[in-house]
C-alpha cells in the first residue's frame, strides 16, 4: 500500500513540475471565437489542477475521422473532443463530462416562408413527422431523426441542404442552438430562409474529451479538473457566459419542444447526474414526449414528399 502512495506522490510532483504539452486537432471552426469553447473548457479544467500546460494545435486542419485515427495511433495529437457514440467509447478513452451540458442536442429549425406557414398549426410530434427534415448524409443526427420516425432528406454539403429546402424536397433543417445563429450569416444561406419561431426538438447528446486508451494520466488530470470546476461553479459560469445569448435569442419559453430518443447514446452516459446537463425543459412552457398520443388533427398540408436522399 505504501508503495502506491509513493508512486501517486511522484506523479503528483511530476504534474506540477513539468509542462504538459497537449496537442489537439486544428479545425477551421476554431477560427470562430464561439467555436473555441471546448478549448476554454479544457483550459479551465487544467487550471483547476495548477499544472503548467501548453495547448498546441496541429499544423494542418484535421477532419474528425482523421483526428480519431491519429489519436488511436497515439500520433500527432493526444486529445480531441467529439459527440460520443459506442464506437468512439470502444476505441478511445472518454472523460464522461458533457462539455456542452447536452445543449447541442437542442435543435431549432431553418425554414423558408412557405414551410413556416405550413408548420404553424403543429402541436404534437406525429404532426411534425409529416414534414421532411434535411441533414448531412454523415451526420449522427440523420440516424437519430430516422429512429424517431422521420423521413430524412440528406445532402453532402451545406449548400446542397439549402438547395433541398429551396426545391421543396425538404421542409426544415434542424440545427443546434449553438450554431444556428451563425448559419444566418452564411453567404450561401438562401434569401427568405430564417429560424422557425414556435418549435424545437431535443434529444440527449454528449460531447466529451477523448484520449488514447493508454493515456490514463492525462485523462485523469482533465477529469479531475472538470470535476473541480463543476464543484466550485466555474464550469457553469463559463458555460453561461458563452451560451447565455443563444438561449436568450431562442426564446425557449415560447416554443413547443419535442423530446426525441437517441439510440446512438451509449448506456454508460451519466444521464442521471443532473449537475452535468442543461435542463432544457425548465426553459419551456410545453414539452411533448415521444410517448404522447397521436394527433386528432386533420392531415396537414405539406410540400411534395420527395426524399432527396443522396
């Protein structure tokens, strides 16, 4: 037993004496100040442990797929952040603290004027299912919506997804409450496309920091820092400072939110630890669960039911 205390003390001293060089995948999204939030969380966690550290981006932009390959091979990077699923948790070492508190599972809709009018009467989930969402063909959200009974059109690029809206092959484009506001400033956004004002969907999702499976010391260091930041309130303070304006503009108290299931979420997800999650329901006047009864309304008028699947 004494031997392990000696080893633990040695690691602790080493952590304080050395400079931790933490390499992360460079991403074009990091050019946006708001998208640098994961780095702010990582810095906060490391500061809680009082270690010296240096955050180093890769020289080249790495796609998420490439970053995962490099992390698995313990090359070029020693951390990444991504939405979790069973495959990632099998191949990598996850620190199960959702850095967005699940907020990126809260989705508002980009629509054109015609779809906004047609969706105005919606009150129940079966009514929303009569409309066709569009998503990226490789987005996990595509499978989530399909698992919840939606016929989903897909596109290989943002411009193609907008084109499906314009050509009436899709009715709405769900985007995270975190990034939908930036979409309004995109040059390729078609004229007349805006954020629908009454509805939202929510499904549980978690973005974690991931590490190589052998890098237990660094993973535990970040985990300890995150737990301390949650305990002393600095994590929630940072979260609120970055996302408060998004929540204000969303006017969630005026929306009907449809709760969806996420079959991609691993069973190990700590959903029962309420301190880790943003409580979307407390910000809404009405929440509709997946088990709510079928609508008694007459079928809604809808755009042509073409899938537009790529």
